[in-house]
C-alpha cells in the first residue's frame, strides 16, 4: 500500500485558521493583501486551498508603495506566486504622501488600494496576514504609549474597510508557523529589510523587547499579550453595549451642541462615566479625548467647585442647570 505523507502541521494550522475565518463569508470574491512576505504568502496559499470550497473566487492585491529600490520587482514576484496559486493577481502602484508619518501614509495608501479593488469586485471579504506576533507587538506599543484600553485591545479578528469585512485569520498563528508553512509548500517569501530596521519602534519591540521579556519572564509572552487583547476587547464590547443602553436616557440635544445629565453621570462607575464622556465628544464632534481631558470633564461632575468651561478638541464643556453641556468650539 502506498504511503502518503501527512499534511505539514504548520500548513494545517494556517489552513484551519483561514477555514474558520471564512465560515461566515458569503460566496463571492475574496481579496488577499499580499506583500510577498511569509505571513501574507502563507495566508494566500491557505486561502487558495479553502476559499474555492465555499464558492469564493480569488483576487490578490500587492501594493507597490515605491518606497524602496526594487519594489516593483518584489511586487511582480509576489504576484507571480499568487498566480501560481490560482489568484487573479493585481499589482497596485500607489503614491505615499500625507501627514501622520511615512508608516501611517503607506498604510492609508494600501487600504485605499485594497478597498478600491474589493469594491470593484463586489468582494465578500478582504483578508490580511497579521499574526499573533503582530498582535503582541501592537499591545506592547499601546502599553508603552499609555493610550488606554482601546489600544491594548490590539487588532480585531473582524473589522471593516469601507464597509467590506476585513478579516485577520492569523491572529492566533505565530509568525514562525507562517514561515514554516511557506517552507513546507515550496513558497519563497520576501524579507522586507524594513522589518529589521531598528529605526522603527515596532522592530525594536520585535527584535529586542519581546526576546528580553521571554528570557526574563519565561516563554509564552506573545500568547499572553494576545490573550490580554482578546479579554480587553470583550470588556470594551460589553461597555459599548452598556453605553448604547444608557446614552439615550441621559443625553439631550442642546441649542449649541449636546448635554448629558450630571446626576446620571455621577450614578455610574468611573469607567463607564469616562467612556460616556469620550463617546459623546467622539460621536458629536469627531474628536478623541486624552485621559487628562476626560478627567477634567469628569471633575465637573464629581468635584464641582465652580470651575469654568473646559476647552477640548473641537468643543467646549461646561456645567449648567444640572447638565454637562458640550458645544462646538468657536472660530
């Protein structure tokens, strides 16, 4: 009897992750963001195996940002590998400009290209190759910045890009596993030199901080950070439901903006009170408050001593007639 070699464990793990992510996706095109690196290449191979079973067609998008010498050749090589896997492979060349730094500008350009291709194809989903290690790095960076629970939640397994589901199937898969899957399947990943450049904070976390934590505290740090992100996201979703249930009863539109009942804010725990304040400012004025700003507004409720209006991004908060009134900032 002929002996058949078993499926490589790394390949099996990546395929299972993709299968689960696609379980709720309608038949139609799925778009895979393919940089040519090991993570996105393993994702593409697994999607090519799993998606057709669900009646999905395959599109890959490789974005050439034009920021490094030879980027066009890298993009074409990635596209050829995608074609060999059965994809309709697209290379999108973009111009990277705008504020927020080069990383943010490149991400925005990449998202615009993915969204454009997905929209034109009426795609059922966009898949990107963020791994468990990426999640751990995101949580650590958020912790270092002190930016609160929102950033410590890391990346969601399911979000949306221009109204199209954006799936991250590999958030529970280690980066080493994606590289092993590429090796098992004879795929040749590209190693982005920027991923080893210590000028980037994320690279320093990857190459220095996480290895030190592993050495000093024991193995499993990345997994623990990813679990923390999942738990915080569950908490955030619960808070969001509580805010939705509460907000209609305590918020009123005012002539100059919007107001919130002081008694209702005072009756809520501090965590919920602060979230309500941030939610009101974000939804009404499209601005995010820092923790310091949020606490200053909360003092109008819990530590009132006659203080005057507080200037905030895009608006002003003041206490009046038993309510905290948020009004648009003057010119």
